[in-house]
């Protein structure tokens, strides 16, 4: 049976779930904003506990990563992401979820050949391109700074 591109597109349109982009964007915005508000509340809490801003910021990052890891481990992060969509991709929580998910999938293969080799399967490209972009931006900044 030959399926033409036109027939394939019609089949795809029939089987694709209908989504309301306006509501999806709003929910993602509110979820991502909510995660950021929680981070800001944690920052204020840690500063009230007597930490300076730099130390409090570090503790906020650690707390958000740990909470994301636990939510991923108990399968709650995936449920939240199913409803919130891109709002759960706030960088630090999304990164923690990606790393934890890979580690959980690879745990049956052992610590070294499983978790050790596959933990950065999803996060690896993020690290690679983040570092590459940082280096390129740094060079551009340096060149412009030297010219002025």
C-alpha cells in the first residue's frame, strides 16, 4: 500500500489531538511563572534566615533541583508537565528533570554502564550548546569591548 504525502497529512490531522494554543500558552506561562515565584519566595526565606544574597541564591538552586528530582522520581513532574507543557521547562527544574529521568531509565543497566553513561543523554546537548554559545558570546563581547 502506497501512502502519498497528501494522504499521510490527512491521516495525521485526523489522529493529532486538538489543542487550544491560547490556553496552552497561558497555562505554560502561569506554571513557569509560578515556579519562578516559588524560587523568589525561597530566596526571600533564605535571606530572612541570615544568608547573604549569593549564598541564598545557591540554596534556592539546590532546593529547586532537589524538589524537581523528587517530583520526577515519584512521577509527579511528568503529570505536571503533561498539563503545564513548556512551563515546566524553567531551566533549572527542567534540567533536573531531564537528568533524573535519564538516570531512572538507565538504573537497570547498573551504575557505571547504565547511569554513568546515560545520565546526560538529554542534558548533554544542553551543556554542549550552552558552553559553546557562552564562548561565542564572550568572544563577541570581548571584540566589541576592545573596539570601544
